[in-house]
């Protein structure tokens, strides 16, 4: 939810509370897509926090404010389409978008978003590098990385889509389709190393 909408809502709720409390209380007090090489070391479940919905009844309008920005879009496709392809000189965004592009271009949007979230889940887990670039460039994990350097693809429809998907993931604009996943591989790869499958999208299987 955009900060301007949240600020307007907060002001409206505060004003409403002041008016109501002045009527009822004497003092008017208000209460205010290459293969990912897996590391098979007893992965932990990563819980992605979901903000709670806040509802309020206002005199003329009663908007519902939802902390999950996914409510701003009718679908994942709409969320992706609303993003531009500008990297804004953001290295983290470029690393994340490059992983989405090389690992899952041509896959369903849910699969591309799940790939992005695997990287973000790893960065937040405390068991991998604490940044998207650190996770992506980790030795032996992604075959498209050469010498620790993350390539930037040339401009194309698929690259622009990958950037948009990365922005959706980074800004939490749509729910994570594989919220506990830390690993994935292509369907043709046999075995999971004892990992627990959490989702399948297109040609990829996701595990925790």
C-alpha cells in the first residue's frame, strides 16, 4: 500500500476516533533457468510475515486497508505489467532480475516469481549471503554466473519481464507462491536429496 494512502487513512481514522470519543467521554479522550546446484544441509523453514488487514468504519466511506500490497492488483499479470523495466542503477535488482531471466525465462509468471523469492528467502535465512547478489554469485549455485560475475542480458521482452518480476518480488507486490522454498531444480533432475517439495511451477520443482 502506498505511503500516501496509508497516511490519509491514518489521519481519517484518528479524526473519526476524536469525534466519537468527544461524544461519549467527558474529557474527549482519544485512543490513539539453468539448474541450481543444491546444498543439501538440513534447510530450515523460512516464514514470510504477512501483515494483518485493518478495517475501519468511517462516516461516509469505509475503505479497507490491507497490508498485503497484492490487493492492489487483480492478478500477478497485472502486478508485473504495472512495473517498468528501469533498473534504476540498483545492483540488487539487477542480480535478482538476472537470476529470474537465466533460470526461468519462458516459465509461467508464478514460476518466475518463485525463483525470485527463493533468492530472497535465502538472503533472509541467515544461512546464505545476506543479499541477492551474494546469493546469486555464490560459487557452484547458478550455472549462468561466471567467475563470480552476474551477467546482465541485452534488452528483450523476456529481460524486461524479468526486471518487472524482480520488482514485484522485492516490493512484495504479490504473494509468494512458494513462501518456504530455499531450493529448486528442473523437472528432469532426479532426486531431491531428502528435501521437502513445496511447489511446482512449469518446469521447476521448489523445495525447503
